C-alpha cells in the first residue's frame, strides 16, 4: 500500500482506536462482555485504573490523528505497550483458568490494535 494511502487510513484508525479506548473498553468491561475484558474476581480499583489510562491514551491518539508523523513516538508507544500488555495477559490467561475468557476478548483486541497501527505506520518513521 502506498505511504500516502496508509497515512490516510492511519488517521482514521487513530480516531477509531482512540474512541474505542475512551468508551469501548468501559462498555466491554462493564456491559458487553465482562468475562472477556474484566479481571476475575472483580477488582474495581484495577478496572478504574485501566479505564483511566486507556481513556487518556485514546484522547491523545485522536489528537495524534491530525499529524501522525509528528506523533510517531506516541503511536509506537501504543503499538509496543499493546503488545506487552496483551503478552502479559496471554501468559496470565494460560496460567490462570479464571482468565481464559480473555483469550477471546481483550488479548486479541490489543494484538489487533498493534498490528493495525504497525502496518499503517509509514516505513522509516522513528522506532520502526
């Protein structure tokens, strides 16, 4: 895919992922699919912390959509932190059977975020 077209799709992806981080994680954890997105047993402090962190990241991803190349380090942070977060959760889900629903919930979602952003980042941007 041509870099200009990737950049156009990257801007869209940043907004969509940003909106999902702001509202979607809360909806998934609390209403839509708690077993695949929340911690078992329920830990409100953890849930508030993770929702706050992702909502903040979501706001900055939406802002980054205006000038993705100027915000490459934020996008690469999102990519790598999503990989690390999903990787840690993957190990936890394999070790702790109460977390197995995450194998179909937030773990693949975080890997998908990383893959989409990685693919759409133009080659030669810092950290690529």
